[in-house]
């Protein structure tokens, strides 16, 4: 199994990190988890034809996890994608997908391109096979089984959010937290997995700042909490991801992020705090995600 971290940022526009997306390849079959901005370009960079990715799992519908989806489908349509992608996600996924194509946001683009005869042969790929799911087993084929649980991120009545676990026919398991505050259900889902890919959006000092500034703190997991979660899950290896641009060096982005944390702390050294805080409760294998990072299991 090969895992490629296509995008590792939280919601800010960070030129050094694309938005959330993970490619998992089992034997020769590709599965994509989230489709945040930049995901399609990152597939190209990873030497994978977007048209060969037939299954997409969406953890939730925040734009930093789904904004590349139309681009992913449309570019693979015009480069002769053969199969309509399967899209697995929590309730709300159908509305998100269906408002993009036929009568949706890109209707005129599609009408214009479909005027060419050679675009008409695979119009069916513009109707993704959407599977809105409840927690439990959400997808199964001959190579993988994927299960989901609800995590603690957006209030359930607005938009439920998934954590996801993929188990391969080769006996390997990967768990992706999506976005979440510390969540007991996720710890259960992640029990003894080979790889836990977990969000780690803000350092402790940013969370303190957000608490004082009343920006809201409940929706993400802090590094100290992440260490506890990794230990409790008994995962064999941890990847921290979904970083809130606290390590950026771009002056404009540092200004933008100063609503979330003290500006003077923002920069690459801030990552050292994150590692030290995860390490307070977790001594196992740890990686800090960056775009293009590849892990072979
Ligand atoms: Zn996010
Ligand atoms: Zn989110």
C-alpha cells in the first residue's frame, strides 16, 4: 500500500501546502480521501492520472476538503475518463456534488465543451455515483473495506463529519481523522491501525490565543491531545497533518493568520513546539506531513 499526502494545510491559502487530500493506492487501484484545493495537480505530481482515481471519500464538506472536486471531475472528463467516480461521504454529500454539474455551477462550461463531438462519448462521468452514508462500513470492494465514524467538528445538525478507516486485503490499515476535536469514537476506530493520519491544526499557544480572542477552540485537536489520542489508539505510526499555516514564512499569510495566533510566533520554529507537545504523551513513530510525502506500508 502506498500513501501520498497530496495536501496538508488547514483552510488558509498557503502556497507551501495544498488543502486536505490523501491518495491511497492498494496494488494498482487508487482511492482519494478528501479533494481539497490542489488535489488534482498533486495527483499529476505523484504520477497518477486523475482519470484513474475512481473512488473519492469526503470526510466533510468544509471547502478546504472539497474545493477541487469539480476541477478533478471536469479535467478528467475532458481527458477521457472512463468511469463516473464513486463519491462516499456523510449526509450532505449528494447536494454538494449534484449542484456542480448538469444544472449546477458548471452547466455552461459543460454545455460549451459538450458541443464538441469527442466530448460526448463519456458524459456519464459527470454524474458521480454519490453514496451518502451513515457510520459503519461505507465502502467495500475486492481490495479494501472502508469504515466511518462521526467525529466532533461541525455541529451535527449543520453537517456531519467523518473519520475514516481503510483496511486492505493485504492486512494493512490506515485511519484518517478528518477534522475533529478529540473524539472517543475516532480513538475506537483507530485501534491498532498501522498508520493514524490525524489533524493537528493549531499549536497550544495558538489555541490559548484563540480562547482569549473568542475565535472558538472546540473544533480541532491540539498537539498535547493528539499525543494522548495516538497512545490510546495504539497506532503503530502517527502522521500529524492539516496544519493551520503556523509555520509559514509568507508575510501576507502571517498577517492573515495573526487572527488565530500571535504573529511573532508564526514561522518554521513553531513546529518544534508542536512536536514537543505531541511527545508529552506519545513516544511512538511520528511524522509531520508535508505535501508529496509518501509512505509505503
Ligand atoms: Zn479542514
Ligand atoms: Zn473542517
